[in-house]
């Protein structure tokens, strides 16, 4: 029985009353092996005592095993003997249970609770019926005086603090071990079956000078640029500094476990921030891949900076905005983005002055070039990124948001699928139909470059099924899919042209033009906006002008940091009227909202930054897609930047990172949307399930 233990506590209470708890607190703490707590227990003037001295003070009839320290030790052992069950009910131990923080049971969520010791809240001095036997109360609770309860609570506080400190230390050591294992895996040699490195077996990246160069990180798609990304990562693994700072973006996305690649990236990002701060600048990040990689890189930056209160002791506590950096730290230290052109069109890299081909492409593919020249071109490219005198600029980043007054989007998304080839449609009930599948990543949130609905989006959706191995073949595939769309009949899931589509910019009905009732969209093939002044590697925009002015005058180009969207609308004959690939644009301040009213089973293809999805309403009701400026981010301008095409990069404002909104509430909505995005909560909101697609009358691929 545990009752004899508490029969000793009156002596303990008298001792506490006599010495104000000093010796008792010190002895209890010392018996738990916590010397720091023992010293704290003696702060009232009492001297420490050993366990034997403690039991001696309790009286000659007291035994050490019946004293309070024994009770606490027994409780501590019980806590340690608890086994952490996994999600499937199977017990875990060791590394398997490492991610689960040691916690007190629910009965002792407060460190002053005595519930774990079976102590009821009233004292023996309080009135009330008492249990008469163990049969009436099988788990007889102990009763203590106020002094006894205070001593027990104090000892439990000390024990809890010790346990928490021990747990923090264990988790810290464990995390460092996991990070070390992940770093070691980064240096794994590439598969021997890969082709020879186009930069040469002995090539290296430029030597990093910590006194002169700006700290830089990189997220690179290894499959972009006909595997040029893989070659660059291989060189980084063999070059000091870059071996720790250059990452395979696909691996980072996949390895978000505790101690995984995302954690390693976060550690390097925070370290680069401090290094750059000491230099009076901000770090830089290279986004290596196609145009869509830029949005993905930003997404992974926010994923790395997202707060996680369950890991607050590991540096992931919330700074008050959902992230581990404060708004001021984000403003001053959010990395400036440099785009390495490894895709097909490379519009983003072209617009920012980093070229429209990957570094060393010309030298490695030319008959007169060599690997050495290709390596020198890559080194020169990186030197420009590292150079502190390279110009930075503000960049408008737009985002797909819920309609005004709504908390969530009122449309669903799916992705085109089908057989590879010129026509992906399948025959259903004797007619060619579009075949859909559940949408994958990325979920639309950031829009860096451009946005459109119609012909180009449908062409991108078909291209995604037929992606090729080289940039040249990819461009030819775009052309093949475009010709197919123009010569084929319109499937029943789409309307003729842009029938049913309206676009509003603020209170203005921008599309269809000159229409009071919203009709006339069937005459148009595409509507959207430019943020950068390049699209598909050939088209760019300028302010709308009369026919004579389109040829003779100098018009304002689409600019990426004026806070406006450069809207456009196209018919097939627009190429003749404009003339050529120069698009007529209209600058609008408030972003755009696309409304689609096509009924059940109908939808519209849209594309953002070269990624395409099919949007529809599961109920057939009209839906709204709002795109507005949500962020201002810093970018790095390359040596090939051409102000004649994209305008003066200096917009007169300090280069900073900011959340954008007309009101504090709109800015908070942006933060919340981004946090939800990196938590993968937008997947459920936006991506349609197979059941939702079938309910809307769409045809789905077989599971």
C-alpha cells in the first residue's frame, strides 16, 4: 500500500515549516540528481543534505524508500517506462519515437498538478465525507496539508524542469545526428551510368571568397537543361562552400522529415542570412530550372521558414507572422532571387538578364567549343551572382487568391491526361473527349511571370503530357500541339473560344471588350496579363496604341515592378493587326478577377508561369479566380539585362521584401494563404477528387 508513504509526510511538513522548505527542497532535488535545483532549494538559507540526512530529519521511524524523494524517483521511473505508441498502435522506441516530444500524461498538464500522485485537491483539514474502505474507493487518494502539497508541487516543478531540459538535450543531439547523416548523403557520387559531365571531369565552380562574395544558395532541378542541372550539382559536390549550399530542389521537396534535406536547407539559409547581415546586404538564391522553378523556389523558401511550435525548442518558434523570421527580418534578409535558365523558353532568366540558355550551352554544343570553355562560361555566370556590385531590383509577385469577401476559392482544379502524341483525347460514346486526372503539384499560388486562359493554356496542358528531353524538341512540341488545337474540333468540355469568360479589373469589365452583357468572348482565343515582358521566348508587350503608332512610336513596355498587371486579349488575327508578336497591353492597378459561367461539365484551361490546369465548378455555378499582387521580392539582375525591353529596373523604392495588401487585413490574408500553402492545406481546397470530377460530368482516367 502507498498509504505508509504519506503517513511520513506530517514529519516532512513540520520540517518544511521549521526551515521554510529549504532543506527539504534541496534534499528532494539532490535525490533526483539535479544539483542546480538543489542549490535553488537552499536559497532560503538552508543547507543541503543527502538522502539519508533527509530521511533522518523525517524521524527515526522513517525509511528512505518511504520518503518523498523515493516517491518522486518512482514516479520518474514510471514516466520513463512509458512506451510511445505509433500511429498504427505499434509501440516505437529509440529513433522511431524520436520525433515525438516527451510529454507528461494528460492528468498532469500543469506542472503543479498532483494528480499523478493520486492526491485529491482538498486537505485533511477540510470537511466532507471520507471514504470508508478500499472497496468503496479502489484507488484511494491521499490527503495532504497545505505545507505538504507545496513541497510536493515544488519537487514536481524541479522534476519537470529536469525532464524538459533532458528532453531538449536529447532532441538536440538527435537532430544534429540526423542532419549529419543527411549532409553525408549529399556527397553521394552520381550514378556511373550518367553521361560525362559537359563541363569536364576536372571542372570546379569559382572559389568562394567570404570576404568579397555575397552568400548564396541554390535550388536546382537536375533534369532541366537536358540534364545540365545535374552536371552543375555534380560540380558543386566537389567544390568547397557550394557542396553545402547547392541543393537538388526535387530532393528537398521530397525530404521534409525532421533532420532531412529541408532542415539542412533551413540551417544553411539562416547561416547565410547572418553572414550577409554582417556584410550589410542580403543573401542570394539561385533558382535553376524552367520558368516554373522560380515559383517552386519561392514556395520552398517559405516552407523552410514556416514556424512549427512542436519544434520551438529547435529554432522553429513563431515570430508572430507564421514564420521563424520576423517581418523586419524578412524585409531585410529574404534572399534576392537569380534565375538560372535551364528550361525551354527561359522567359524569366531572359527578362532578368541571365540569358535564355543555360550557362555554357553555346560552348558545349558548338563544334568549335570545348568543355573548358563551357566551364569558364559557368564560372563567369556564377561570379556575376556572387558579385556584391550586381544590381538588385524590386519585383512584383502576384498570387491566386479567393474572391473578395471569400475565405476559400469557389472552383476546383484537375489536370489533363491521355496518350502521348498529337491528340491526347479519347473516344467516349463515339466522340472524342478530354480525359482528366487529379491535379498534382504545384498547387497554384505564386504567379511570377504571366497568367492566361484559353489557347496557350490548353496548349501547355497538352505539352505537359508530351514533354521532351531537350529545349529544342520542347519548343517543336509546343508548335505541334498548337497546330493540333487549331485543326481539331472543340471537345464538349470546352466552349468555343472564350465564351462564358469575363475578366474584371477592379470595377471595370475588361473582357469581353465593348460588351454590356458579357457576351462576345467566343471571338477571342486568349485573355491574360504579363508581369515580365517575355512570353514563350518570343512575344512581349507594349502599351496599346493606334495602328500607325504601333510601328512608328516608342511605347511603354510591360514592367515587373510598377505594381500593375499588363492585360491583353487576343484573337487569331491579332498577330496581323499588332503586327507580329508584339502584344498590345493595358496597365491595370488592381489585378484581375476571371469569372467563368459555362454550366455543369464545362470549364476553362488556365496557365501560370508555364503550368496549366483545368478549372471548373463542381455544381455548375459561376466561379471566380482572383489574381492580385501579394508580395514584393528582391531579384538579382544579370549582365544581359536590357532596359529597352523591360524598362528601367529602378522604381524609386528601396529594394525590400514585403507582404502586399491595401489594408493590414489583406496583408494578413496573404501571410495566412502562404502558410496554408506550405502546409499543403490548399491541395484539399483547390484540387478536385475523382468523385468531384465525375459528379461534374468530366471523364477521368481509370484507377
